[in-house]
């Protein structure tokens, strides 16, 4: 899988199906992991070339989230989902309601306000790598494991992985628009100005076996 990711990141559109062609629900388990991993690559491709990084802390349009706020939203979703994945991977039908929901304390909010976008990006990368490592360790049969929640609804590991990818798409789409809206791509080389739909075309995927 690592070799596939490394090669695909340096190529144009792939000859087979890509993440830009296939619904999340139709992806194989391996391809779900690839999609989750590639989110890290997408963020690096967009954010690393930006020179005036303080401008990512604020939005030019009132009421719209900044790049930094969107990154924090991705981090918080990972903090919400990973504990559920871990319990379902290590216990039989765990009670997910016992997991305290993640909250941003006043101290955390102050700390986040002092941090750079790249620092928060690195934190998200570490969390996402833990998620991918956990999922890679599971046989396909384990993706059907269930956790119980009366507050929301029961979950399967597969469903949580799909939920993370859907959240990625939503937030990355907002970030793509914010980078254009706030002029953050000015002076950035062409590869760093690729839009999400273009980048999904370099993510090779395989289809889920429904037989």
C-alpha cells in the first residue's frame, strides 16, 4: 500500500478507477485506508507552499471559516472517531456511550489560538496516521464489528471509516474554496493550486467485493 501511495502522488490521472470516480460506499477496505491517508497528502500539497501563513488564521469573509478553523474541525472529528474505532477493534460490542465526547476546553482554545496552521496540521497528521495504522491491522472480517450507542446509533468499523472520509471531503471542499477566496494561492506553484476534484483523480482505488 505504501508503494502505491508513493507512486500515485507523483503521477497524473490514474489508468484505473480513482477516488474521483467511485462512491465512498463502493470502495474496498484497502481503498478507504488509502483515501484516509491521502487527506494528509492533500493538506500538505495545499498548505506547505503558502508563504504568508498567518493569513490562514483568518477568513476574509465574515461568517466563513478560516483554513485554521477548518483544520481544527478535522482534528476534532478524528478525536471523536478514533476512540470508537479503538474500542470496536479491541472489545466485543463495546458501549460507545461510555466514551466522553471530545470538547475544546477554554485552555485548549487559547492554546490553539497561539499555534500555527502547520502545527495543527502536524497534530492532525499524527492522529490520522494512528487511525490508518489501526485499520491496516484489521482483517476484512473485523471491519464488520459493531459498537452500541443509545445516544446516536450503533456503528460498524466500516461505517466509521466511511464517515471520516465523507467529513474529509466536506471540509477539504470548504478549504479549497477558502484558499481561493482568501487569495492564499497567489504566487504558489501550479501543483499547489490543484483543486480537490483534480487531486482525487490521482488516488487509485479498488472496488468493494459485495459477493
